[in-house]
C-alpha cells in the first residue's frame, strides 16, 4: 500500500506547528513537494524535511514515527484519510477534523479533536485536557465523531460538545462534560470532581462511582434500552460497557439544576451477590 | 533642601490604585505619603532616588545601558519563541511598547492575569 | 500632487460627476496646478473621503466586546504586521489598528466615536491614538449624568450649561450624546424609563422629555458645531414610533441628530406584531428640517451589540441566552454588550433590516440622513458597500426580499419602493452630509482649502465591489491605500471643540465630585497630551 | 460563559447595600477597599454608609476581613465552585441534593438565607479574590461567580468584580485587548495575535520549556513561580527590566535598571474597575523608564533583517 512515512530526525527546541501534516494537504503532493512543505518553528518558517526523513508521496495514508510531543495541529481540519503516529504527539491533534481517522500509539496533548465535526481519533496512551472541547469563547465543542482514549484524560473533556462520543479508559480529571450541550461521554474508570458541571443536555456514563455536584439529583435506577443500542455502536469501536440487567443496573442522575439543565449522568452499579436483578423500566429506589 | 509636595498622586501597589495620595519628598526620598494605607506607605517610602543598583548587568557584570539594550535585542531577535511576561508594575505607555515589541519579535506577550 | 481626468462627485459644491483635475498641497485641496506626483484618474470616480457620524470603535465598551468574543477573532480577517503596519484582527469588534486599516481601506477618512463616558475618556483617547490614518472625534454621554440631572430637575439651566461645557472640555470631546435619557440612570436600579412624561426612577419631577429638551437647549446655547446626538428612549421596542415622534415634537425649535433611526421606527405591540413604521417617521422627518439622522441599518449576519442602553441589553441577553457584558459607570452612564446574529428568517430581524433601508429611501433629502450601521450594532462598518448596493440597485433589494417570510413581507414597505440612489446621493450620505452635520467644514468636500481626504474608485457596475475596493485613498494629501495595499499609516488627528464656560463651575462641582465619584477631581480631566495632533473646531455663529 | 456584569467602584460606593467578598482578604491586601470604595463610605443612595450596607465574607478561614463582616460564611477548601453552583440553583428555585450540602461547610439554611438576602438587595456586588480564582477550578470559579451575578439581574441589580492584585495588571489587560483583541497570553508567531489560555500562558510555556528567550517586565517570577518555571528561565537567555536587582535578575543574562512606576516614571495606570488614572511621580531618577528601554530594544530589533515572510498581508485568523 502506498503510504507517506515521516520519521522525526531532530527534536525542535520550541513548538512546531504542522497543520500541513494532514492527508488533505499531502495526498496530492510529490515527494519533493512534501519535503518542502512549510511548517512553523515558533516564529520561523521551516521545511518538513528540516525535521523529518520523508518517504513516499501522493497518499492519504500518513505514518509518523518519533516523539512529536512538541508538534501541534497534526491532522487539523482533515476530511479523510488516515494518520498513524508511533510516539507521543502534541496539542490540537485532529482539531476541527471533519473526517478520516487518527491513531496514536503513545500519548497526546491537550485539545485532541477540539471542535471536530466528524471522524475517529484513537489514542492508545493518555491524553491531555479539553478533548473534543470548544476553544475559548466558542459556544460549541465537538459536533460529531468519536474520540477514544485508552489511558487517562485531563481537565474539561467534552466541554460544550454538541454531539458525538468521547470514551476515556483511565480516569479523567475535573469538569468532564463541562457545559455539555449533547453527545455522550463514557468514563470507563470514572473521573475526579465536577463531572457534568453546568451540563444542558447529553449523557455521561461512568462505569465506576464518581462524586457528583449537589446540583445533580438521583432520578432512578434502571437498565436503559437506548444503552443496548449504544453498546452495539461502542462495540464496533472496541469498547464494551455492561448492559445486562442480570449483572447490574445504572443509577440515573439528572442535572445540572444550576443551569437548569436536562443532562444525564449514568453510573453503573453491579449487582452484589444475592441481589435480585431488575429487568424492566425505570424504578425509583431509595438512595 | 527642597521639599516637593505632590497632590493627588496615584499609588500602584495594589489594584485599588488610589489617586488621592499626598506625597512629600526631598531630593532622594519620599518622606510622607498622606492618605496611603500601610501597604501604600511602605511602597512609597521604600523607594529612593539614589542609585543603589548598577545601570545594567550582563551575566552579573556591570555594563552600559547601550550594551545591555543591544544584547537584549540580539537575544530576543535570535529566539524562535521569545516570551514577554509581567507588565503589572509598568505603565500603560510601557505596556503599549511591550506589545509592539512582542509583535515585532513574533513572540508571546503575557501578564499576571494568566496565572 | 495632482489628480487628473477623474469624474468628481462633490455634493457640497454641487459637482455631480464632472471631469476635473484636483490639486493638493500641504494636505489641502488648492485651486491651482502644483508640481509633484500626478495620478491619472481617467475612468475613475472621485469622492470626498467618507465620514462616519456614528460608530463605536474605541473605549471601554468596544474593548469589553473584544474580550468577550475571542471566537469571532479566530474566524475573521487578520492583519499580519509589516515594517509600517501593526498586527490586528478585524471582525465584529476590530482591534484599534485594524479599525484604522479597515476604514481607510474602504475610503473612510473621518470617524466619530459616538459614546464616551467622560470617566473613561482618557481610555477612549488612548485607543483613538492607536486608530491610525483616520481623523477622530467623539461625543460624551451626558443624559444620565446624575449631577446634571439634579440641576435639570431643579431648573438650574445656566449652571447645567456650564457643567455640560465643562464635561465636554474635560473629556476632550467634540459633541454631546444623549442615550436613553433617564433610562440608564433608572437601570442603575435595574429599571427602565416608561413614558416620556413620567418621572425617571429616583427623581420626583424630572422626565425623559425634560432631559431631552433641556440638553438640546444647552447644546444650542453653547453653539456646539454638532447638535445633540440623540439615542431616543425605547430603543428597539415594538411600537416605539410613538416615543420617537413624541421626542421629536418636544425638540421643535432645536437642532438634533437622531442616531441610528432604524431602531426607533417600529409599530406593533409585541415581538410578534412588530412592523415597520418607517413611512410615518420619514413623513414627519421630511417636514422638520431641524433634524438630521443616521440610518443604523441592519445587515443579516453575526455581530456584537454595544450600547449605553443597559436595560435593552439585559432584555437582549434574556431573549437570546447569549453572553452578556455590562458596565455601569459611576454618576454618568452604563453600557451593555451582547453578541447577536441577525437572521432573515426571524420576523423581528427582517423588519429591522427593512426599516433601515426604508428610512434611507423614504427620507427625501440625502443631506439629512447618513450611512451608518451603528457599528457594530446593526452590522460591522466594513459592510457599508453592501448597503450602498442595496440603495443603488432596486433589483438587488428585490432579490434580497425573497429570503424573507411572507409574514415579514406584510410588515414592511421595501417592496413598494423603487428609488435608486445615484452616485451623487451616495457621496452625500457617506461624506458631505455627515461632515456638515458634525460641523466639520474642512471635511466631506473637495473645494479649495478642504482637507485633502479623498477616495478614488475604478468605475464598476458592481457597486459593492467598487466601494469595497477603492483604487486609491488619499488622507491629508498622502496616498494611504493603493490597490488594496496600505502604503502609509499617518496617525490621524483628534478633532476637538472648546465651548466656553464659567470657571466657577468647578467650585460647584468639586465637592459634589468628591462625594459621588471615587477618583480625585484633579485627575479626572483628560490631559491635552493624550489627544493625537489636536485640531480645534470653532463653535458656530448661531444654532 | 464569557460575559461579565460589572461597574465602576463609585457605583458600589453610591448604591451597594449588599456586598460580598469571596476568597479575598481586603483588610490586609486592599486596605482602602473598605474605606474608600465599598463598605464604609457614605454614598448618594446609602447615606448612612456602613449602616446601610450588609457585608458577607466567604472564605476558607477567618481572616481579619471577617471582623468587618456582618456574615461570615466559612466554606471548606476547594468547595467554592460547589457553593456557587448550589446558589445558582437555589436562586432559580431548583432542587439541590441536600445530603451533599454539608460537604461545603455550610448548611442549607445558610445558603437559603444568602439567596434571600441577595434577592432582597437593591444593589448587590460580588468582589472575588485569588482565593476563588486561583484555587481548584480556577477560571471556572470566576465564571461561576460572574454567571451568578448575571443571573441575579432577573430579580434585582447585581454586579461582580475581580479584586485585581498588582498595581497595573488591569492596564495590561486593557491595552492588550485594544491592540490585539485578547487580554493576555498572546502569541504573535504568525504575525498576528492568537490566543489560547493553557497553551500560550506563561506558566504553561515555561513548564513545557516552550520559550527560548524571555523578557521580564515589572515582575519577579524568579521569586514567585513554580520551580520548573524558574529552572527554565535560568536555562534560556532571560532579560529583566526592573527598578531593583531581583531574584529573576540574578538568574538572568541581562538586567537593566529602570525608573519605578509612579514613583519616578510618569504615565497611566488602570484601577481594578478599568478606570484610567495618571501617575504623578515625586522623585527624579537618572534611570530610564521601562517605556524608553522597551522602545530602544524595539528600535534595535527593527534595525535587524525581518524574519517575517508574509509581512503586511491579510489572512484568515486561527488559533
């Protein structure tokens, strides 16, 4: 298969802005044109081959090797194709992304998939804060698409997101789903504090108990039907969440009443030995 | 000795920026700061017109201001990502110049607000 | 410099598309040939530089709006710095440098910052100093100044007059603006004014009508070159035509400039029944020559609204659920900021869009109605060429009308108006008229002795293209724009007036000042050094 | 998010009958805030001064300012955001989970009483300090108090104002906003202003080691910043302009002594409410001003070849 391979040969001393490293830009370029591609080292314009060994040309498949944690804006606004990164990557990975996929065998910085409208980003390591978020002042974060982080995540993930999915395998920090307008966040290992703060709509699912703001109130304990459909969707992304009512149920909390919002936080409660499984509908239980 | 009295002086120690201070000063020192609070008094009375510090230093060695300015310009110009930081204890006029310099340098300009 | 062969439009001298040469020396137009550069302007059209009578480009409010809208800065035009130009950001609330480049880039050479709280006038002048190329004047906000309101309530007219003059000079202003008279003072308690003849909240007998007529009287007595610059009560409210007409009737015998008239010409009882009353307002206006007005036209799209009208902004925040900024200024005024999007499919917005154009088309004397959008309220100033096209091409208007709902079409009159502006009339509403209304004899004209501020266009049937991209812009005799490139960035001058007042007003004011304000009286006036290259205009002979 | 409902200090002096200090200790950090601007002075509509006003202090410990207050609400450290969020809900008569309220250090009665008082006030104000804006939650804590103030305007008049610390930090915000559109943390590397807090803010830049030279103006990060920042400043060429030889000067490559602002250097400073005031220096000095030195550095830089490639063009702004 024809792919473009970049190997980092020199670590930049200050951040390097590389929005040119996107399938949209590279897919029609010859090897020489890729080598001459303009990247920005701090204030100075440099060439791609100042920092990378370049192989291949004219492809929407891009593979990057090396620790590029100082490189920002990889895959910015990409509409299709695929980027694979073997190493850590810097901020704004796949920001404003509209399609295609990005896979990182390593960690990623802040603002992964910020304001993205479609596409798939999978980080096998940890990610920073503001995943799928809106930039400062913006009324909307990610519009659609999916971001999967196998490891942990930082502050304010999914801030003001409207649609789409964020899955975090490890723990997330504060303000997951801040001011969320829609979409889903799945926290496989929970989050620190203030999850769902100021959320208007949307769903946050946590598989482990998490502390909630006093402005979320317990609605019921149930095994929601929509979750089975959503679990099918997630399983295609390689994510599994429990939906078997014999194994447990979800506690549904609504909020944030300070807005007042109609957001939902679902927290998985596995059945303890001897408990009788509930099979249907939404039942109010004493909490 | 000449006693200089400045009315409606402005204190820039804290964010209140009180502008009703009456300062009494001799050639070297402010001797009184009427209406200023404890913090303001300390601020005004601790400064002096004496030359307690060298005009300029490079690597800790005294140099002329011209040399220091030239060295600063060279270092900042050479940098790929220079940072200009602080600005809370300088005048707005100096802040304007700082933004112009940051723009010229292609650097980052930031204040205490970002903390 | 000489400019030869261009077709000149100079309404102040009745010159309507006459091919003639223009000679410039020492920054002014002269009447005899000179040495120096010759610009061959054959096939080109020459206008006096544009004059914006009402805009918000500098000071606390617009600077607040800048901070509130980083999302807009990221999606708009950015200016990369060069050896001669500074970096900047355009958009809804452009940075100071960008403001100068954008205005000059479109042929405007003089702007009037319409709303300055005297308390923050220093700040406004600091910003104006960073607005390059264009000359600048500003109006101080006084119709909610509590010390002045107390005097007006007590009938102390003479004292009030000295106070107004003192404030104009202390702020290094050019004119006086009245915003929602009494309403902003009421907003300090979270209220608004009701009727023109009902007392203002916190006052026993002072009404908005008395503030308006009292202030108009004072400004006429002071013979300020620019009449009272009035933002009427009830801005933006359905049915506010009644308030506007009542205000205008109370001003018979006085001069007044009615700011952003579009926002004051609505019928109906609520948002659902709101309709255009532009014909009724234009009819009254046409027969009362004591008034001038600017359009405050609306264009569809994103902007940020900024006004000293605090109660209106709180309402807008509640209606839109968007960000809201508000600053109340001690004793003087306030301001509110709400980002806003005008949409053709929104009934209210459709009516607003139509009313601005209807007023421009139904007011028959172009010398009395001027091109503005109340930047950035109705739209950003850099969209003026779109309005010019709407005024000059009735076919284009009809095309735009097709975006509106049938419900909206029943509430407006634009479809019935066939008038098309001529270039001569455009030159009048964008330059000659506003210069005259501001009392700037050196501006808006190309006669001998005028400031050599002019704009040269390649003649083009596409007027939006033509007005948006001048071939040359000349400011003070210097070519500042040449084919879209910024060639020079002279600093632009500050236009001032010093009305006379009795110095003993300070004896009256000082103790009140110490009671009500929080800064020292002596630190309040704007120092002369803060005004860039000040130019003094005289008070007029008679109002 | 993103808005602010505020006023100049004279409005507080003349009108405020309900004053809340949150996460600040004005008695010791802004001593004349009480006496000159907010709590004590007689105002036009509060003629009896202190007697006409109610003061609430919200803080994690009982500071000297508590003595000046009518009501002291001691909350648990790091619970500011929770308390503000509860208040926002209660103001709108929305439910809150009572079982969690006690975690904040306050009782439901205290919170409801606060809500009732806020709504009853004719003119209320929040002054919030670094105890709010610099603790866990940071800018979101500030956003929470600003939002609460804005929402209270549905019931009465309410405003909020940050208690800015250092002398002219407000001026820096104001100047940067008019020149660049953004208040702080501005990156000019592409020739026009870009802004992204967390990315271009100083501490983040220095901790990540992203800057390769620094010019420090009127600040002493060598004494106040986290150690990794100081270490990086020592690694790169750092230049300091300051009236004194500071901690930062000692780790810097270049130090230039300048005239002290407002003592020997004239100019303008902005009060915390964005009111500009002139400076009236009382002492003469032979040291140049910061303004002069920065200008000279600018001129020296401008005489060198320009690095900018797209100089003078217009482009589409991005972050």
